[in-house]
C-alpha cells in the first residue's frame, strides 16, 4: 500500500512538473496593434486560435494601439508575438516604426492588393475622361499621391476622402456616398461579379485588373496591405524555433489559405529575404 | 448551443436581480458582468445586454412597488402610484398588470426589430456620414438640455468628455497622433472607459444606496388580486411611445416610462383603481418597449446612446465587431433570429418569475437587503479590477478609476451623463468631421 502511494505521488509530481514545464515552454503573449474590424486583427485572431489548438498557452489581446504594443515589445519581460503593418514603417519618426530584423521576424501573414473598384452591382463601371470621382481610401496612408498621379495619367480627377478603416469605407460605398474606393476589400466581389475593379497594386494583370506598376513608375504602386509577425527579445532559441514552425504551418495550411482567398488576400511561399524585401518596398509605397 | 442557453439564463437572472435591487442600475449590471462579457463572442455580448437590460426593467417596477425605492428614473411612475396601490391593496394586481404590459411591449417590438433593422439597412441615407453627424448633433443637443444640470454645466461636461476621449495615441493609417500623452507609453491607450463610466456613474449611485435599508418600507404582497380588466389600450399607447423614445440619445430609456405615464394621465386623470392601473401599465409598457429600440443605432451604426450600452460597445469593439457586418450563425440561424428567440423566451421567464415567485424572492431580498447590496458592491469592485487586470497599464487604470470615483462622489449633485456621452461620441464625432471636411472641403 505504501509503495502504491509512493508511485502515485511520484507519478502525480512528474505529471505536474512536466505539464508546468511544457506549458511554460509553449506560452506566449500575442498582442494586436491593429484596430478592430480590419483584416489584420481578424487573421491574427485566427492564428491565435490555431496556436491554442497546437498546444500553446496564448494570452491574446486586441490592444488596437500599435504605440502600446511597440512599448510592450521593448520593455516587457514576457515573450511577446505581435502583428505589424508594413505601412507603419513608412516614417522613422512614427511611434510604431519598427522595421523587422531577421532575428525577430517570423513571417508575413497577409498580403492584400489594394484595388480601385466601382460601386456594388455596377459591372459596367468605368472612369470617364474629364470627369471627377469621389474616391474612398484609408486615412493617413497618403493614397492621394498615387491617385493624383493615376488621375493625371488617365485624364480624370479624384476627390480623395479618407475613412477610418475598410469597414467604414464599405459602409460609405453601400450608402453611395462615394463613386469608387481604393481598398483591399474588392477582389472577392470582383471575382464574384458583384462589382468591377479596374486598377490594382498587383504584380501582373489578374482578372482583367490592370497592375498600376504598368502605368506609373512611382514607389506608391506597391501600396498593398502587408502584415507580418514579429517577436520580442524574450522569444529565442527553442521557443522561437517551435513558434516559427507552428505559425508557418498555420499560414501555409489549406484552411488559412482559403480564408485569405475569401477575403481577397493571398500569401505565397517566399524566402525570408524576399519577405523582408517586400515589407521594405511596401513601407516606401506609403511615403508622401 | 450551450453558450446561447447559458447567456439566456445568466442575462435574464442577472437582469431580474439588478431590477429588484435598488441602486444596481443597468450600468452597474454591465460593469458587474464584465468578466463574463470578456469571454463571450461579440454577438452573445449583445444578446446578454438586450436580455439583461430588458429583464431588469421587468423587475424594476416590482422593486419600486415593493420597497418604495427608485433604483432608476424609469421606476418613478411606479413610485408615484405606490401610495394609492398600497392603500387599496392593489399590489398583486399592479404586479400582474406590469408583467403583462412588459411582456406585450417586448414581444411586439421584438417581432418588428428584424424588419426594422432591414429597413434601416436598405435605406442608404441612414448609412451616410452626414446622417451620422446629424445623430451626433441630436446627442449633443440632448446633452446640453439634459435637465438635471444647468446648460452651462452640461456644455462644460460634454466638452470635457470629448476632450478626455481624445487623450492617447490614435493610429491614423501609417501615421499616429499623440494627444496629451506627455510621451508616456502607459497613456497611449487613453483614459479607460470603465474608469470614466464606473467612477462617475456607477460608484456614486451605489454609494447613494449603500445604507438604503434605513429608509426602506417593504410592502405586503400577500393581498388578494382585484378584478380589474387589463388596460390593453394603455399598454399599446405606452409601448408605442417607448418604441420612439428609445431612439432618443442619452435619455430615451429614462424618459419613455415617465412620458407614457404623463400622457396616460391625460386619458385617465382620476385617482381610482382603473386609472392608476392604466397609468402604471402604460409606463411599464413604454419602459420595456424603449429597451428594444435602443439597440437599433448600435446594431446599424455602432453608436451607443445610453451608458450601459456604451459599456457593451467598449467590450465588443475589442472583439473585431463591426456594426451590420456580423456573419455569426448558430444552428443555421443568424444573430437577429437568435435575438428575437431569446428575447421572447426571456420575456416569458421574466413574466413567470415576476408574477409567480415574486413573493418568495422579495421576501428573501427584504430580509437580506443590506448584505446583498454590500455583496453587489464587492462583486462590482472585483469585476472592475478584473477588467483592469486585462489591460497592460494596470496602475494607470486603477489610478484613473479611483480619481473618477472620487470626483463622482465629491460632486454627487452633478449628473455626469453629458460627460460620459461626450466621451463616447468623441471619436465618432471627430472622425465624422474629418470625413466631411474631406468631402466638402
């Protein structure tokens, strides 16, 4: 009986110890700096849920403030994973300026082209030379630079109206408050023939959408939405390797790829160097 | 399925309890429920809110009739008629009529809610930024003319609310705007909503009622029910008035029952059994009707128009919720279908509890009033500190809560609703003005 008791106590202690070590090893704080309602916070939520399924203890928070997340990355003693937007790196004076370093970088998790599209259910939408168009864009991203150049090139005038995020732009389109929009939300409806998109920040022609880089030679033609995951200094060695492995398997999974596709985004398997180059080019595209 | 069942039962019973307890208003109910709200998906949070607030209104008049205390302004008509009710042993009849009036004025608007939401969504004018500005303007006007304070005080409070709402680091695309952060990272997130709302509204209200047992007089509910016909038309009139007043920002749910009571006085001016019951039923019907329509601006435009709804909005905004863009379904039914089903089921539960078990419940509450109130304060304090533990700048959160509570208690004669409203509309107001400046500038 005494022996039995000893075995049970030893086993119990072993289980408790191993589970503590295991949970400690696979524990991470995942902070979202992007605002709610956007594509980035939605995919970060999905990644966090998949990480939990893979046995990670995730403290997931949508902080919605990149400045706070940036400060936490710098000062916290906890291992932190955070999603970052390439556009935040356009100016070194920004509080959220944080270009990825190789040792902190995990992977890009969303690449979504920005498309110039017409209203819903207007499949004959076209830009008529000499006319003025009210066009909705995301605020603070300097899209007027590219749109003014495009307007000059094709002979139309764009009246750029800045909205808080894509959700508000969608509402403005439904309310017929604007004539066109230049966001990352158009591809799916264009492919499903619910609206017509004319131009986009694409590499090559896709579904009759003209890539802007064939018309204009400015850096701004690469203003796609690119988001990536990075970690702080407390995620190193085995922990980083395990996290990297799990996240890459999540973003390469069929479910995740389908989810990206259904929101008009995509992700191709690229080398680390190519991903970093894309982030750098995208940051430049948001400059004035 | 289990989550919807749990939400339905918890919200209904929390709401019934909050309504029965004087001092536990709808804002305090939402603050106390924060730990639960943080784990629920946004759609279930909205369901919880709708069910909880509706149930609290159901039992609110019971509290007024039974204890003679006004937990919220909505209970004023019940309190005003209380003397006559007690004198003439109409307690049971009053409870029955208020319960039937409540259920009628809930179910009819619930049935209309979905077509109403679809109608609003189908009319693009209502989604326009200029329309949002118009709503903001109406909210501002209501805040300035908010009758509890002087107009000058209201203007100051409103401006202070908008100012406080702008403190912090705002991300504007690829750039950021810092406002009164003094380069302190703990201030990037701005002044926490729970600190503002809890400190200025909930804490002073609870402090007001902390020793309320001294003034309470418990009514005897064990009296025979009197034979009076249910005043159907009074209930319909009250219900319809409630539907419209529910859309009025900041005050809609509060003035609905009072307005219906005054209107009914025109139809039934005398002090007899029928008139008193008609006025009471009309007020109670308006009260519940307004709780349904108050949801419409939130569900379509994402604008919260009463403080308790503002707490809800602040929680669901952290869960990627966007107005009118919910794709949540359960067992093939969408959010609106579940809203209608659960509101109907909850109304029936409320009716059964308020009419059948009220003697037992109020007897128990009557015996343990003081302890229950203190327990509620403890739960609310734990909930607020739990919410604080979720944010990174914990010390700042707690400091803000203490400072605002101190201000709320010190200036207890001032009603801080305009400040809270200003705090909540601040962001939308600034965004709307910026968009319109682009549009017409």
